[in-house]
C-alpha cells in the first residue's frame, strides 16, 4: 500500500473537504463500471442506451438495460469506501459529497446531503406530465413503465447531451472552489461537466488526492495519486 502519511495529514487539517466519486467506488460492491475492463461500454454502445435519442427510438430496449442494471445494483450493498466517506463527513466541519453515480449506494451507506450530478436510477420521471417519483421495484413488472397519468416513464438519470439537474453544478462548483482538500475517487474523469471540478478545485487552492487503479486525464495535476482499490485504501486514510 502507498505511503499515506501526507494525505492523512491533509485530511486531519482540512476544515473543508469535497469529494467527487465515480463508478470505481462501487466496483468492489459488484456494480460494473462504464469504461475499462469489464465496463458496460465494452458490450453496449452509449449512444444506443444512454441518450435521449436512444430512448425515443426504442424505450423498451433502454428500459431492459436499466432493469438489468437495477437488478445488479439491488443485489449490491455499500462497501468500506462508501462507509469511510460517511466517517470523513462526521469528522469534517464543511463536507460536500458530489457523485456521478446513480446507484444509491452512498445513500445506503448513510451519507448526508449528496449532490447527484447524473440523477438516480431509483427515480423515474414521466415524459408527459414531468412528475418524478421513487421506484425501487426489481424487476419492473412491466417494461416500459408508465406514470399514473398514462404517460411513458423514463429513468431519472442524466443522459449524454442532457443538462444536469438545475442548480446542482453551481453547488458542486462552489464546494470544489472552496475546498481545502478535494478527493477524486474511482472516476475516469472524461465526462463533463463533472470532470471540470478537478481543475477548479486545484485553482481554488485545494490539495487534490486521486484514488484510482489507473492513470486519468488529471493524474498529472493532482497532488497525490493513490493507485489502490478505493475500498481498501479509504479506510486506511482515516
Ligand atoms: C477504481 C476501482 C476501484 C475501477 N478503486 N478506482 C466536450 C467534448 C465532447 C463532448 C462533451 C464535452 N463536454 C461535454 C460534452 C458532452 C458529454 C461528455 O462529457 N462527453 C464526453 C464523454 C466527451 N457530457 C454531457 O452530455 C453531459 N451533459 C452536458 O454536458 O449538458 C450540456 C447541456 C446544457 C444545456 C442543455 C443541454 C445540454 C451529461 C453527461 C451524462 C453522463 N451520463 C452517464 C450515464 C448516467 C446514467 C446511467 O448510469 O445510466 O453517467 S455516462 C457514464 O459516465 C455515467 C457516469 O456517471 C459517467 C462517468 O463515468 P465514471 O464514473 O467516471 O466511470 P468510468 O467507468 O468511466 O470510470 C471508472 C474508474 O474507476 C476508472 O478510472 C477505473 O480505473 C476506476 N476504478 N475500480 C478505485 N476498486
Ligand atoms: Zn405523468
């Protein structure tokens, strides 16, 4: 395991910590990532499944994929990395958790406020009346699911080409800019605007720690890169 004395010191001293998580933090829970070995985009093309055009073309196909992912996630639980973030939140005066994940595992671990940049796979939104509602049924009894108004429902997630939930980037940017320590965990950092938070935190004067098995586009600008599985190394940081 890498030497953790410097990152531990940053963590203990920081009065404000912001964290950006990606699919890699849930990998050890058994939830597939998008890119890389075993990633979802190895077998599926994002443009066929994760765009509004794909949903317009074939809502049933898109829903079958989400139904399958919901089943995978329902069988998974939070891991030691999700739990370590709850502990860091308790110990830090100002703490913001920003996630690109839609799996809900941070909620299950017990994190407080979570900025979910890409929505939530356990929420549905009506394409006709706009109603948004929770839905944890696995498997879905009918595909595609419908709203009480009779309209077609879609997953409450953010697809390529869609704007993020209103106001959420402003909150995330504020947290990144004002953080003394910024942790980037398990994200390939290729999807924007989320990835832009990393240089923003750096510009704001934060120490940036990356926890990832591999190099990313931002590895060169971070203050410390820890190449180790998140669920093993995060508890050691505490
Ligand atoms: C471990 C580990 C272990 C593994 N421990 N680590 C510039 C150029 C071209 C296009 C764009 C651009 N700027 C913006 C765009 C468009 C686009 C974009 O970014 N495209 C890029 C791909 C180029 N962005 C958008 O479209 C966004 N919207 C937008 O920009 O709107 C503008 C707008 C304004 C006004 C009106 C209209 C529009 C929206 C992006 C939505 C992304 N959606 C998805 C799907 C969500 C729903 C779902 O889950 O189905 O979000 S795509 C997918 O990627 C998902 C993820 O959240 C996101 C990021 O992936 P993540 O989390 O980084 O996962 P991986 O798999 O990539 O990486 C895992 C990492 O973990 C790896 O590095 C591993 O090494 C590591 N790892 N095990 C530690 N145990
Ligand atoms: Zn409706």
